[in-house]
């Protein structure tokens, strides 16, 4: 595990372009500095490291993800933690035991670039695999004091299409309709826009809800005919 973490850091440094780092940090409004590694070089470098240093157990994998996350000096190290968490080698280890890990990453990451990826691709996967446990948890998150957990609960079904649990989607949106926070209103609109690809009439009906914000409504209807 330690070797993998060290190799990831070395690999990222080797493909970094420091001249890009200030612009990347400015775009992301990130306090944590960037190395200057764009997505394609990062993924290529990590693919090699992950292939050469496979982990042997689920606890070891979770420790490696959290070591990369907690000890990160650069934002790309946190992106690497997410990619390790999502890697195909470890799909069978995506169980309810990973929920505390993802919860920590959401709360401490506290920005859309990391939260949205985890919400849609990891929390969503767990919701599909373990609906009896994850559904009540998403309802709890929808009412949590932490804004990013609430955003995650709203977005977790964004890739579900016809498999969307509409009752759950509405139940995660409803407690947040009065929230004036941009990232919550944007999440509500994005989630509804994704569901509109499956059932546009239902989304049109729903956005007439008295409490929905203008931002959420515009986002939800963005790709639908105006007449």
C-alpha cells in the first residue's frame, strides 16, 4: 500500500507541467495547489502505476485511497485517490464498508470537482447494489447539515435513467428546495435535467412546484423545447 502511494506521487510529478498549475488552481478556486497535470497524462500515468502495484485486500485498498486523500499536498493526488477508488480491479470491493470512506471524501473534499464524481459514480453504484441500506442513508444525507452530503444525495441517481427511483429523487430534493446555496440549486436542476432525458413530461410537471428556484428550473428545462 505504501509503495503504491509513493509511486502515484512520483508518477504525477513526472508528468506535471508546473506552468499550468496556477491557471488550474484559479479555475478550480482551489486553496490546495496543483502540480499542473492535465487529465490525459494523469490517467495514463495512474493506469501504469495501478497495473504494476495491485493491492491484495479490500482493507489495504481503502487504506491506500485514504492515504492519498488525507496526505495530499496537491489536488491531483486527490484525483488519484478517486481514480484508485473507482478502478476496475477493485469493483468487487465496492460494498457498504466503503461508505464511510466516501463520506469522508465528500465532507473534506467539499467542492464540486470531487464531490460530483463520488456521488454519481460511487455512491450511485452502492445505491444500486444495496438499495435497502443506501436509500434511507440518502434520505438522511438529504437533510444533513453538510451541504456537500446533501448535494451528493440529490445527484447520486444521475446516471440511472429509467432505473431512477423517482420517489427517492423527489425526497432528496424536497428538503433542499428553500436552500439559497448555488451548489444545491444547481444540483437540483442538474438531477432533474438528467431525469428529463427519460421522462420530460414528469420534469415539466415537477418544476412547476411552487418552491423551486429559478436557477433549478432553468437547469432542469435547459434541453427541453420551450414551446
